[in-house]
């Protein structure tokens, strides 16, 4: 080898040796700085450096960078090496650029040009180096500039196998960067891509399968033809037929990595329609399942790992296909014994697969046979992840026959379960207890026991749900009140139990008041004895319970009034408690019995809607599949979900997936009383509710922030309401608009138990909105908001032009060291600046004719509710238009007029709404002096009818 061969860079060897011999970090830094100074001098003075010298210095820089020192030289020299004719120099150039990248766009363009030249080279090794660089860097610019050349290399069968393998990997990387860019190439080459599975080179087939799998994720249709080739190759591999990959065995298993990739690829497609192909797939799966029973040819763990990898992937495919029931039963029986295997990884994978099988009606019986094994594993396994998956499996295998046993075992395990899984476990127990309740007395007993055991891990959704069911079923209300009363007598009573007990006794305490042991006075003293020991949220519920007691037990009114009139109540430092005490005390003094009976009457049954518990469970455990009954419910087959319970006049739906209410039980910050001022705030149109009450209104529609359709639904026809609410913060809005000026009061309420720090509010406007609105903050909230406190920001808004998308609000703050950010639309629409105007019939139609053409916006749409004159008129009036009667010759039509108050250029608006009661459709036509105003108002108004 020559003195300047690739293995004889003595300077690099000496430098690495010096670094290794350094006795301290300071000595290492000093040696590195000396070398960098030397290299910098060489690059500046010696313009005629040979390729060998450039390579040596670039290697030194690469080594220095890997030691953790930033590099700002050598980029141009590395780029120059890319053009070298010597492989060793070109290789080092690509290595440097791949690791360090390029600091400037000019250098990046030079790199792209060098890669493009190598991709078109006739030297295979140069093409391979360029492809490897693309696969490692994979920038969006590469995808745009080089993406069309890589498919050509892959499809060129005259290329060397290692080049085509690298081409597949490079294309895979670029598809992940910009999948939409290659949709045309995939459709064009779909048939040829499928043929790659039949290639004789293992590397080409393996890399091509990774590429095909990524394509199947985005659009499987163009490569659907590859399914037949994949099944054919899989059949040869697993049935032991002579093939070219026999030399690639791994501990007596032929090409296990390729086999796993083939099976995984098939999971992205529906079962093959061709009977011959399907039969071949069934034979392959049958062979895999049969090999589970074969004695191992090697006692090494590697053989078992390879064989089990294929087995589990085949089971996933069987579950995906779900057309061969016998295969699913066999799979369940084969892997059932693995749950007691000594290898923890194998136990985990087995339980994970059993969870999927248990969610299927086909295998449910076979999975339930392993109930005792699962319970034993849940209690004794040392691995927390396995115990967690056992809980998932118990949830999946639960049915009407074993529900009581499983729930009892889960409750027993909950007391000693790891803290990391307790909240998820509580949710599952709550869902199973309701779904499989033999009777609702047992259900209430189980849930109250769950609250007792779960304590801090019982979320608000769980205890809200039990209250909903108790309110909806008259036959268990007395029993629930009795159980709550007994639970509250325990010396150590958790606060969640106090919330449930306070709520239920406030509603149904009269059912047990006849017993001297639970007389009204005893109920009150029992609750009040725990008043000072609980949080502000729970105290708020108890104050509402006391008010309910006034209606249920008039003899307690003096006692309760005396408690509420104490200084620690009416002068409480907590604004919420102070307000409740003052308002409740005033209501009890000025209201007669009829008024109190109306305001404090029993809560009505909750409307049956989808519960939030299942969504919460999926959020905490996204890997948990739907229970078999959940699948039926989601498909709408409610007839298959009959419960074994006694009929009642107000039945509660059978599963939490199907149940619950859009309005949950009052949260800790919401009064229980049904006063119109407190319960109708969310639907108030005129906005006369007090500001102090606005922030307390519950977010009745449960809308998520950032959804413009929800903001339109809630605020288009009203000016006040709750913009966003969660467990940490509540954001309310009260606004008023006069002419072209609007004033918004935005309230921020801290619902958490800690202070909100670094509280900031930023107004975000698009380019169009910034030209149409002028927003001037007149006051800003402070940087910190105390727990339970409320602050506000006042905005003045002036309309300068037409706009379609409202501005948004970025709310950021720190809570307990964590950063929180919410982006919300500000409820300001063009219709807020719309004022009604009266017109005669002649003036209306004369103006109507003048505004034809591009100044008109028309749409035909279906009615979302029954066509009713009062509803239509109310919507148009609330929108800001004047309803003009007797204007249109067709008395069924509605005619309205108004003026959008835009600075310097007010725009008149004329509207005709033509209903068709036969087809239940509307034709909406809006004409304005500005076409953009017509389009915007039509967009806002369409979905309101």
C-alpha cells in the first residue's frame, strides 16, 4: 500500500493517540485548539492541498466534532472531496457532510449538485455513496430536487443489487419526509414495485418491503398487486420449500427477518379475494401454527426468539384478517401456555396478544379459560408492565358470568397496585361495573367501594357518572343515600366520598330521614363536621347541599342560616365560597317556600349521551382495544347489548360507552342549585348575567379550544359564555358591540390548587384579519393568578373591513413547573357589526335588483331541525338582521335587511331565505354592496337553521 493509502494517515493516528493520552479535560481542550489552529492555517495558506491532505484534515475535524467541539471550518474542503475520483476521498467527504450537514444554502446547493452527479454516474460505488447520503440526510430540498431520480435507479434491473437496495432505503426516507410528493411515482410504478418482492437478492427484497410498507400506510391501492407476490414468497419460506434464501438461516430458522416483514406487510390489506391466493395464505399460517408444537432443533434462546417472532406476527395477521375463526382459536390455545413462561418479554407479548384476542367475540371463550392464570400473574409478577397488561386483559375478557369475580379481584388488587396504574385501573373498574351490573344496587355498592379504595385516583368523571345513574334511577336513590350516609361515618373518609355523599344526600337525603339514626339534623351535622377538613371545591358542594336541605327539611333552615351567616363564611378569603354563602343566605331570607321549592327542586334525569369515561380511558391507555361490546355499540347494534337488570321507568344505558350526559354533574366550582341565573348563563343571548357569575358557568357543550365551528355554534348568536374550560383554567367572554366598535371582557379563572405563573396573553391575527380589524388592549391580566382567583383583559375592537376567520388568543402559563398553552378563537365575527334596518317593499326589491351578479352569494342546504317560523325569525334577529314581514310575494319566504358597520364604507345587506318543507331544504341568498361581505355572512349563517 502506498504511503498515502487510506490506512496510513499517520497524522490522524498521532492526533488520536495524543487525545487519548491527555491526563485532564484542560489538556484535551488545549490539544484540540492547537490542532484546529494548525488546520485553519493550512486551509488559508496552502491553497493547493492534495486530496490526501484534505482527507486527513477533514478526518481530524470529524473526530474533533465527535468529541463534542463545534466546528466552523472544513465544509468547503469536504464538498471538494465529493468531486474526487478516489473512493476513499469521496467517502470521507460524504461522511463529513452527513454528520455535520451544511451551514449555508450555497453549500447545500453544491452538495446537491455533487450528489446529483454521482447518482448519474456509471460507477456503482459512487451511486451507492450518493444514495446513502440521501438516506441519512433526507431533507425536504433533497426530496424535491432528487426524488424523481431515485425511483429510476430502483426500477433499473441492470444496476447492482447493493445499489438498488440503497435506492429503496433512500426512497423510503424521502417518502417519510414528503409523502405527497411521490404519489404520482407510486401510482406509475405500483406494479413494478410489487415485483421487487420476487427479487433473488435478500437485501433488495428486505429493503423493498420496508418501502412498500410505508407506501401502504399512505395509499395501499397502487401496490395492491404486491399482496399476491408477498403471499407466494411467504409460503415458500414457512413451508420449507427449496429457495434461494436457505443460506440465510438463523439458528435453524430460514430468513426470519424477511418472514416477519412479509407478514407485517400483509396486515395493511384486506383479505385477498382470489380463492387460490387466500388458500395459499391459509396454508402458510397453518404451517406457522403447527411449528409451535415442534421440538426445537437447538436449545439456544436465539432459535426460540426467531420462531416466536414469526408466530406473534402471524397471530397479529390472523387477528387483522378475522375471517378464519379456527385460526384465531388455535392461536389463542397455542400461546396460552406462554403466560407462565420464565422469560418476561415472552409473557408480556403473550398477554398483549391475548388482549387483542379477548376483544373479539370469536376468541372470548378461549381467552376466558386462562382467567385464573391471569389473576395469579396480576398479583405475583414482578414486572409492572406485565401487571398493567394483565389489567388490560381482565378488562377485555370480562363478561356477565365472570364480572363480579373480576371486579372483586381488581378492587382487591387496587389497594396494593402501583401508583402508576391506579388511575387507569379505577377507570376500567368503573366501566366494567356499570356494563356488567347484575342490578344497580350492586353497581352503587361497587362504585362506592371503588371510591373508598381508590381515593385520590378516582377522577371527577367517575364520581360524576355514579351520580348521573343514581339521579336517573328512582329505585336506587334511597339505597345510595343510605350507603353514602354509612360511608361518611367512617373516621377516615376520603374527600371524593364526601363529594358524592354531599351531592346524593342533598338530593335524596329525605329517603332515609325517617330513620332516627339518619334524621335531617344528624345528616347535616355529619356533613358539617367534615366541612373544615376538606378543600375549597368540596366546601362549595357542601354549601349547595345545605341549600338543598332547606328545601328537603324546612326545620333545618334556622340552623343552616346561622352557619352561613358566620364571618368565616360571608367573609371567606375564597371568592367562590364567599359568593355562595352570601347568595344562598340572601335567597333563603327573601324567598318564600314556593320560590325555594322551584329553585332548589330535585335535579332532573340526565339526557343519555356518550360518556367521557371511555375517551378518558383511551387517552390514558391508547393501546387498549375496544371491548367486544364497545365494538357492537360503536357499530350501532344496540340490540345485542341487553343488560341482565330489572326494567325501570327510567333505564340507564348498558355501557358507559353509550351513556352519560352532555351536562355532567356540577363540578366543584359550579353550584348545585337550579337557579336560572346560574344554569342558563351558557345559553344567554342578551348577556344580562352578572360578570361575577359568568366565570362560574360550566362549559356545557364540552367544546375543545381552537375549533372555529364550535366557536360559531356557541357565540355567533350570543355575546356571553364560556370560551374554554378544563381542570386548570376557565376562560369566559362578555362582549357588547355598538356601530363598528366592540368591547370584549375576557375573564381568566384559575381552577387549579396552585398559582398560575408567567401568565401571558397574545393576540394572533392573520394578514387578512389584521387589515379588517383593529384590536386595542385596554387592560391586561397580571403575570400571576392565584388559586381560585379571576382576572380579566379588556379589548376594544374596530371593524375596518370584511373578514372570515376571527383572530385568535394565545394563553400561556406555568403551573407546577410545567408549561401550558391554549390557542383559542376570539368570538368576533363580521355579523357582530351588523345592525338591522327597516325597508319598504319597493325599496327592498329596487335595491335587490341593483345588487345582482358578483355581489350575490347563494347556497342550498338541508335543514338541521324542523322548519319553524319562530326559530327562523329568532335566528335572523339574533344574527343582527331586521325581519321584514309581508315583503316577499311568497308568504313562506323570509326577507331581512341590515347594514354592516365598516369604517369609511358601511355595507348594506339584503337576505332572502326560501324554505321547502317537502324536501326539508333551504335556499339562502344574500346580496351586499361588497361581494366578500355576502360570502362571509352566508358562511356564518348557513348552519344556524
